C-alpha cells in the first residue's frame, strides 16, 4: 500500500515567507487586485498573518517584498485556502 502522505507532499512546491519555508500547491500574487491566494493540502503549517516580508517562490523565480494583511482562511477535508490583502505603501 502506498503512503498517501508522500504523494501529497510531492504535489507541493516550496515558497518562503520571511525565510520560513511552507509547502503549497498554488500561490497566486495578484497585485492588480491586491490579493495573495495560497492553497495547500498540508494542514497546520505556520503561515504569517500580517506584516512586511519577502515572499520567495524559487520554482517560479519570483521574489516580492510585500506588506500584507491576513484576509481569510478556509478549510475543508482536503485543502486549506489562505488569502491576504496586499497593503499599498
């Protein structure tokens, strides 16, 4: 029998919030609408809530220094969805 946890982790990629690594399946930075949307199947990760910090997505060769405010977090049996509002400087 396969270990489903290993398969779940393999679907994810790393992003870094203020040099803290989290695993996600989706990270969309929409500066036009001032929203960051993050989805993960790995529950209980320590996502930040508010502040100014660098966001680095190595797989997309992206680095942004943004000021964000926690907007919402929803969860169902298979996914966590975090949203942040990007604050204008």
